[in-house]
């Protein structure tokens, strides 16, 4: 896209106002934003913001977190959000709970918002044309579409 910037978790080390200081015409992919929904609501105007709930199969997502057990956000969720959970529940159950919690938070946040879009990774090729049109993207469409075939963080 020639008229938009895009990044993945570009401001995760920031706090305060800087945590959500994205430039104009920017696309950000950051699962941690699911914990900052109140701040997103306060900072971004619904009429000018397209919220995209980017998802993939819940079970595959939970399995991915299980493979990374003890690292990153799943470590924090298991140890600090649900302290003691590992004594009473198996790891996969906690990973499923995390995925369910995040998706429920996002679904609730998006309900009633005029500019929202569900986007399934498994069906990216079918969702991408609508996304491209809704944001008025310009540039090399075929190259952008082909990027959905590139695997990143394949865990």
C-alpha cells in the first residue's frame, strides 16, 4: 500500500499516551490492544477508525500459545491474571481460556461500532478485497494480496 503504513506491535514498549500514538493512516496489528480497549475508545473516533478483529481458528491459536508456554502474554495470563490456575487446570485449558477471553473482549468492544470488520486468517484472500476497498488503499494490490501467503511466526 502506498497510502498507508503498517506495523506489528510497534508501540508495545511504550506507556501512557505514547502507547497509542499511531501515525495517521496507519494499520497496527497488536493482540495486546485487547487489554487497552477502554483507552482505544477514548482516543479514537469511531467514524474515522476501522477496527478489524483479525482471528484464526481458536483451537489452533490455543495450541500456538501452548507451544510457547511460559513466554510472553500466556505466561502473564496464567501467572498474574489467573494466579494458581496451573495447580487446578491443565495448560491447554488455560490457553483456550485466554483465547476465549481476548475474543470475547474484542467482540464486546466492537458491538455497536459502525466501522468494524471480522477478518479470518484462514479466509484472508476473500476478506482482503473488502478491507482494501474500505480503507481506500492504493498501491500494488496483487503484491499486497500475495503477502497473505507468507508465513510469519509459524508457531
